[in-house]
C-alpha cells in the first residue's frame, strides 16, 4: 500500500524530521539524536518520507544523507493555497461584519 504525502506529514515525528532536514541534509544517526527514540524508528519514518518523495537520499562516502525534496513540498503548498484563499476571504468578511457591528454599537 502506497501512502500519500498527507499521511506522511500527519505524524509529528515526521514533521519534525522535515523541519530538521529543511535546514541541512542529515544522516539517520544525526536525526536520531534529536528524538527520544531509536535509530531504527527514525529510519522507518525516513522510509515513509522517502516513499512519499518528501525527502531524498544521497550517498556521501559511507553515509547516507537525507534532504528535503522541495518540489514535493511545493505540491503541498499549492494544495493548501486553495484553502488559504477561502480562509482569508472568510476572515475578511468577518472583519467587515465586526466593523459594522462596532460602528452600530457606537452610533456611527
């Protein structure tokens, strides 16, 4: 069963891993130092993130470094943008209602 990107980012540990590797590429061991869990558990999270194409692996000598796959993150942002526009419109409408209410209350 292939997971989708939203299942991947639903987990708080995976979101934390994304935040860490957004700053710089890291090895599984370096990532594991940031969590109260085993390296194997971090590796499982990395496997899910890799499967969903949110991170990519790069071999450097004997180490594997994980880095953020920016294009996939852009896909998430594009999907969220449609909702962002709806929210902004609703907040703007609420703002207008509150201003009218405030003006009415103060006799303006």
